[in-house]
């Protein structure tokens, strides 16, 4: 992928989102594009930023820390989308805006503590395992209520929604089924909305399945390879 193509690729993704919205009667303003820049150099992020992209996602805490340090641009919103480690949360809490991959109460406690130390609020999404692949991470659907209850009253975090990843498969009906499950969980837990729990975001859909995700009700799509090129 050479750098000049990135702006073009972002335009193409926005056109795909637009088209998917048109096909199901949604407004594309209701969908946020998170450009997943993991493994890619800072120059590519800066190029995307020049093209108007402001939300960037990373899946490794150290890589995110390094990129946030190297690219000091206040307009960027940084999203942590990968596996968390409790002892590294303090390294990103001073700057990260969104954490999509919260699957355990211990992470909520640590994010709250570190956000408070930094005098800021971090928006979190609870990741739910909707696939049959264990390595995808996320809590079990039946544990969601307990996690939301735990989050109630924790300072300096807002629980803004749910995140999920579909099984890696060509079976579009399987992907749809999994996204529908996440959408249903999202609807079923709206009753928790109060104070710092405000479930408004549904983070689902990637390069290969964003159209299905939009159709099912996604509000955040996380797109990497179709913007920045494939990864080794
Ligand atoms: C890598 C990654 C993405 C982006 O995947 P692509 O297929 O490259 O678009 C989305 N979400 C998560 C959690 C990821 O780790």
C-alpha cells in the first residue's frame, strides 16, 4: 500500500458505508468509521488524518502508547480495540478516548482508577463473545448484566455500548446471526441506562463484513486492511 492511496481508500469505505445505509434506510451520520492502524507506520496515520479521518484504533497497548506519544494531535480520537492487560492500562489512560475491549470487571476498576488519576473520563464498550471462537475474546452474553451492574457508580468512565467480532468465515448468514445476537443484547440491556451507563454505541463490522453490520445496526465500524493494506 503506498501512502497516496490511503485517502482514496477512506473515500471508498465511506462510500460503502453510504451505500449500505441507503440499502437499509439509515443515515450514514449515525456510523463512525474507526480506522484500524495496527502494525502500520505513523506516516500512514498522518496521511489519513490529512484526509479528514480522526478516529484511529489500535489493538496492542504498547503500540497505542507509542503512537499516541509520537503523534501529538489533539484532534485525534484514539480507540483501544484489542486485548487488555491490567498493568498496562495506566500507560494509555492519559490519552486514550475509547476502550472497546472491556470484558471483565477488573478492567473497569483499573480504567476508572487510572482515568481518575488523569482527571478525565474514558468511554468504554463491553466486548461480548458472539462467535464460536474462544480466542476472539469478550464476555459471555449471560455475564453482561453483572458487568454493567459493576460499572454503575464507577467514576471517570462512561459505558457507551457493546463491541463484538463475528467468526472469521465466508458464511454470511453465520456472520449476520452473530451480529443480530449482539444487537439483541444491546436492546435487552437498554434498561441499564442511567448515570454513567449509556448504551448508545454498537461497535461491529470490519473490512470484510461492514455492510452486514450496518444493516443489523452497527454505529461504529472498525476498518483496517481495506484502508491501510493487508498485514503480515
Ligand atoms: C484488526 C482488527 C480490526 C480490523 O480488521 P480488518 O479486517 O483489517 O478491517 C477490527 N477490529 C479488531 C478488534 C481488530 O483487531
